[in-house]
């Protein structure tokens, strides 16, 4: 039995004010094996991943335990000694490749920096190696790919370049920190396959950090479930998926499984059509983002717009709210023509269409109290007395499931899920007919997202509001949408009742989208790539 | 990118045009005019009126503005009302002196400020960072003439290394000039360093919180390389613009220093012009200052455009 390449013992990490971010975490990783770290945001997954490199983000400190790489306790080393391990023995792949590549240097410069600095390869050797890798990972025009700057290539290509950069100095261990979270489902699939192959071919030991159980199930040999900085369970992948022991793990697995299941939603018939967007075409400059797209939304109905980034789904929402001007087409709302420009819409039209944003963090003014935030649209649209506004605000708080004493709190003191509830309450305050939800749960953790979706459904049942949900997550669509429209490159490729869209015969693109959603089975990725290759 | 640069140059000219309008408007609303200033209190209304006609002050303002603008565009800055000499002939050697002093101070201040700023960023929170901050902040917290007199006291009176008067003549040799102008240049250096140093430090540190800097550390690179190679290129734009702003200040903001050291620059000429209500002189000096500002800031903006990889290498 050989010794583990990475060993972490009783690790404890605290931030500046002494909050414990990671408590008593131990793990060991053998050469060529993959350990998945899974948990909600704030569970300490990234913190452990970075601690493995003896690195702590601003203000945090490793206050206990130790990290051993190949028998050397690296936090005992000097700064120079640690730097010799980083990149050379243990490398890092970050979540957002777009933010983690330096915008001022070419990709080749950045990929070759590590091997040259750590004296693994000369610059010329490193370049030749990089071009080979670009070719291997199917990047476009491999000979010249390195001459490009980060902003000149797509997110999926950057993420692949980052994986290449990580292994450029032949490390023993690679820490993958949510490497596919920022990507579209179809791109995620490609990158996942490539990462899996790299790990296998180069016999790399990996820490794979993610919040998606189905993703980690494809890659990891063992899975560590984390919650609030503590290890909940550490078992083989098979045992986590099939026989989770702890309640929290059971919840995670069960919740992920239900999102795979298609939930039949009965289509509401004979409802009055409230929004009719007919033959919408829109441009950004000379670029056509929407090509002759038509959708309708009926009263009390949820319509999902599905597509990858760049498909025009957000542009469609912007056209409907009047932020982007349409080039041709008609918007009819509640039987009346809706002005294409925000400025020319009546206050009543504005009130009846509300928005819920993707990132509740930035959608709420950090200086305002919850009461101010929810009360503002009530004052603005309905001209009520201060007492009435307060009463109504408290009603809304109750409706979205928040306690009344949140009224005086600032939104910054709340969690992501609570913030999104406040955004929903703010939208409801205007008493809208239609709420446009732009990726309402993609910034939230799995279990929290689930609660928000339930809340949206419950509110729809109570108030008979319509939703237009923009999302790339087919799990959400299958759970809440009555009807679905699939967009590809600004064109509507399929639309109809959700149950019909997701049953054969598919539109070929819908099928690709559906297949690309990771399933909670161990061999899903292998089966799929085998099938695709044929 | 090319279009952006052209636009920026065009905007520079537009700004300059607006500056000429402002200068003319400002000199129009100055209380009193050259006629009453030259003739003094003993002037009768008749002699004043006659003198005004002689100077052309009776014509409408827009006519005089257009005349002044077209002349200035052809390099004719007019004739000083008080001594009847060509403004251009007086201003040229003085402008050369001003630029000499500004360039002298800049050659010391800019490299030191940027290097110290980067060093402070590398050693954030350590003694060198604090010392650099305290010294430079101290220097701008006291009035400029105070620093000037302190320097005179130490280096001219006590040590006798440099002269306390910096009057230069056109027949002086280069090194002799460097020696004579050392004290005003040093004073100016201390005045502009703090701003540039702090801005360099702040821009570099702002970049230090970017994910790609964390990535650079995780690649195992030493702090020095991370800052010089990864942070600095991305912090260059704000540094360049603050340098440009300070260079402009070196040219236009040195009147007090010129007075203290009796240095024959444009600033003193302008002060003389204002006290004598000599409109062509004031206008010419203001035009020189305005042009210096616009020119330096335009150059800074163009450099920032050139340094932006997104603009340099479009998709």
C-alpha cells in the first residue's frame, strides 16, 4: 500500500473575526484518485481546496491541523517553499476561467508561465507541448490558439485552456473548483468528458469541488459531503448515491433525484391570453439577436424560455419589459398594444410586469431595510398612507414566508434564499399580472432553490399570476412550466406544452439539451460519451 | 480602436475650442479694462474713450473673439497692450523655461512615485508602505511656499549647495541650469509625488483582489512577479491618467513657486498680465495652459486605449 499523495488532518480555518469556516476536516487522497467535495455555498469546499495548496483567501487563516503533500507538511515551509509546491506539485482550476485568466496577456503566455517558472520545460518546449494539448482538447486552430487573448475565446474554450494550464507543470494533484458551473449544459458535458480523460491519462489525483451531486458522481471515486464547514459524510461514490447514511446526504440525493423526474403539470386550457409577443425581431447593433420569435403567456400560466447563453432568451425578456427595442413585431399585453420603449409605457403597464433577477445580492439596495425595499413599489404605484404601506409590507413578508421582524433588517444580513424571497415580495408588491423570472434560482444552492420554486408555484395557485421563466436549467422547466419555448441562436426551435416538448419525437436540439443534463447515476457520462461517439 | 483614437483627438480639439471661448469670456468680465489701468486715475472720460478706440475695445465682443481666434490659429498671439511688444516673442522663452522646470521635476517625481507606489503595494502594511505614505502625505499637507522656504533654508542658506534664486538666462549651459533650478524642481517633486504614489499603490492593490491574481499566486509565482507581470499591466490606465494630470499641474500650477524662486516662467508672466489688465497676455497664457492640459490628457487617454487588450485585439 502506497502512501497518499495528499493528506489533510484536522484542518481548521478561521476568518479575521474568528468564525470557523472549516472545522476538523481530514482527508487523504491517493495518486490517480478523485475525491469529490460537495456542499452548499459556505460549506467550506473551496476553502478546503485552497487550503490543500496552503493558501487562504483574504483574511482567512489556517489555525489548526496540517496539510501534507507527498510527505511534506507544506504550511511549515517558508513562502518560497510553498510557492515551489504551488503549480508544480498541486495546481488549481478555478470556477470562472474568464475571471481567472489575466486579460493583459495571451493564452500562450499564461499557459507556458508555470512550466517555465518551475523549470519543468523551456519556453520552446512548453509552447510545443501547449499546441499539442490545444489539439488534443479540440480547441479551434491549435497552432494559433495561444496567440489569442482571453476575451477572444468562448467560456468553454477558456475552461479547457485553464485545465491545460493546470497540468502544464506535470502536477501530482489538481484542485478543480466548480470548473463547469459557469458553463451551459452542453458545454459542461464536453468539458466534463475532457477533464475526466485528462485525470485518467495523466494519472492525476484530484479534488473535485462542486455543488452538483450528479456532476461529481461522474468523476469521483469518493465523495465528501460538507455542511457549514464540517464533514457530514465521506464515502465511496457508490455508497453515497445508493445508501446515504446521514439525513442531510439523504435529502441532497433525494432532491437531486426528483429534479430528474419529469413532473406532469396539467396545461391550463381556455385561459385568457395576457401577453402575446408576435414575430419579434431585435438587434444589438448589426447583430440579430432575435429572429421572428413568437410566444404567448396565458393567465395563471408558467411559460419557460430555455436556451444556452447567447440564444437570445434574456434579450427576449428585455424586449418584453421594454429595455431592448424590437426591430419588428408586436407586443400585446392585456388586449392592448404595448409600446416597445420603456419610456412610452404607462405607469400601469409598468406595474403589471415585474422582474425577479438572477442575483438577489445585486438586485437589492444594501443600504435599505427590507421594509423600505418592499414598501417602495407600494408607495410608488398605489399612493397609500405610511400605515397602509407598512401593513401591506408585513402581509407580503408573511406571504413569502419571512418573519415580520425582518422588516427592519438590512438585506445584507440575509442569506441568498431569503434575499430572493424579498425580491419576490417586492415584485408582488406591485400587484403584477406577469412576473418575468430571469434565472431565479441559478445563484442559489440546490435545496434553497427547491424551496423558492415551491414558493413561486404556491403564489401562482393563490394569486393566479403568470410567470415567464428564463432558464438554462431543464430541471426547473420540468418542475414548474406549463409550456416551454426552446431558443437556439435567436430562433424558436420548439414550443408547446412542456410535456410534449420533453417527449419524443424531439426536436434534435431539444434532445441534445435533455441528454446533456447530468443524471444521478455513476456511469451516465461514460454511457453518453460512448453513445455520442458512435 | 482606430476610430476611438480619432474620436478622442477630435474631442481634444473640441475641448480646446471650448477653452478659447471660456478664456475670452473670462477676460471680458474682468473688472476694469486696460485703458483705465494704463491711464490711471487722472484719465478723463474723453481720453479713456479715445484710448479704447485706439485699442479696438469699442467693437462687439464676438468680432474681437473671432479676430483673436483666427490670429492665434496662425500663431499670432497679438501685441501686449502695456509695452507694445509681440506676446509670442515674450512667451516663447518663458514657455521653454516652464517646460524645462516641469520636465526636470517630472523626471525625478514620476519614476520615484511609480516605483515607490509599486513597492508600497508589494509591501502593503509594512513599514516601507507606511513611511512612503506618511512622508508624501506630509509633503502635500503643508503649503508649497513653506516647503520652498524650508528647502532654501537648508540647501541654500545652511549647506550652500544650491542658489536660492533660480533666475535663468538664455546663455546658461544645460548643467548650470540644472544646478540653478534644483530647488524649485525639488519642491515641485514633493508636491506631485503623493498623488501619483497613492494612485499607483491604490490601482495596483485594486487589481490584487482580482481572481487572476489569486490564480497567479496559485501558480506558485513570487509576489514580485505577480505584481509586475500580472497586476501592473492592468493597473496602467489609471496610473497614466494620474501622471498626465500631475504633469499638467507641473506646467500650470507653479505660479507660487516661480514667484518664490524668481523663476521667469509663464505663470509669472500671466500674473503680471492680470495685474495690468493686459488682455492679450492673459489670453495667451491661458491658452498655453489650457492647451497643455488638453494635450496631456488626450495623450493619456490614447495610451489607455492602446494599452487595453480588448480594444487592441477585438474579437
